[in-house]
C-alpha cells in the first residue's frame, strides 16, 4: 500500500508474474522474434550457413571423423566468406549451439577468425552452449518453433550431418518449405555422409510410391568430404548482391503463390 492508502500498481511489462503466465505467452513468443532481430541487425549479419547434426557425434564418440570434418568445413567456409566484398557479415556459420556437430561447426568458424552463431534451446536435460559461439550471437530459446524460424529466416544454405530425431525434424522442415515454395529464395541442402543418409532416408522409395516428384530430388546434394561440400556450396551460392540486414527468406504471399 502507498502512504495515502491506495494500492500499489505495476506496469504490465514490469510484472514478471504476468509475463510468465499463460496470458503472457504471446509476449514471450514475440520477444523470441524481436530480440534476435535486434541483435542480428546490430551485428550486421546478412545471412547464414546452417549446420545440423547430432550432439552425440563428439571427438571421442561414435564416428568421430564427422566432428573433425564439420569443423574443417566450417573453417573453410568462414575463410571463403571473409574474403568476400561486403559491408556486413556474409555466410556466417550457424548451429544449434550445443555439442557434437554443433560444437564442431562453431569451433571451425571461430578458429578461422569468424563470427559464429548458436541458437540454443532450453531442454529438460540441459543443453549447454558450446564455448566457441560468438558471445553476442548466442541465443537461448524456449519455443522450438521460434528457434526453427530463425534457422530458416537467415539461411542461405544448409549442411546436414548424421543425426537423430532433431536433425531429421530440422532437415524435413527446410525441405518441405523448399518443396512447397514457401520461401522466395532457394536454400541449397547438402546431406553430408552419403552412406548414412541413403540408409536412413530412402528418397528413391518415396519417389517410387509417388510421394514426391522427380524434381524434389534436386532439392539436395550429397557430399563426403569438406572440399567437395565447399565447392558445392560455392557453386550454388556464388557472390550474391548486398541485401538489407538481415536478408530474410520471406514467406510467399497468396498473391505470389503461383509466380
């Protein structure tokens, strides 16, 4: 109570209990869009190359060569991107911010002297951010769908190393957006590790059963070494013209659906 006997009042945006409530959920969701937007603009991030892959693929875990190859590919991409003429940061390596392939990607980019992004997610079993993410480009998300939005928003290309449910979810999300032409720009997808992906995902069977079209098989390519993956990405990306920061992968409107 105030000294004059009237009850205390509080601005709604200062009320932590309200912001954490069910009624405050829309504000929490929009905050996970606007706060990263502000930071990306401040950092002059134009676009990203996103690395997906299992957190279990550690240097001392199963198939350790994938960790080292993700690290090397991220290093090569960062060296290449730093050599491009630009007023902002182009083709910045981005990962989910955790361990395994995510750590390898951020590590390789950091070792090349580049900035690198981590879109971390709060999980019941805590996923600790890896130490190689650029500090002001480390984000913590509560909502999976907002995290996935930011993966797609800035992505110019996707490199997908072997992974489990999370990796498959992220891969098929981008392939679906590309297949249905919900993104105005193409996003090249590199499936790294041909033997793994051809065993885990039978795209030929999907085609044979009529679930996808032959043209859908052109949405991705395979690579088995960092140099080949780099060349595939360079051939698809080229040196693109400058765009406002950030250069979003805008969703198509109804008016442009058939364009």
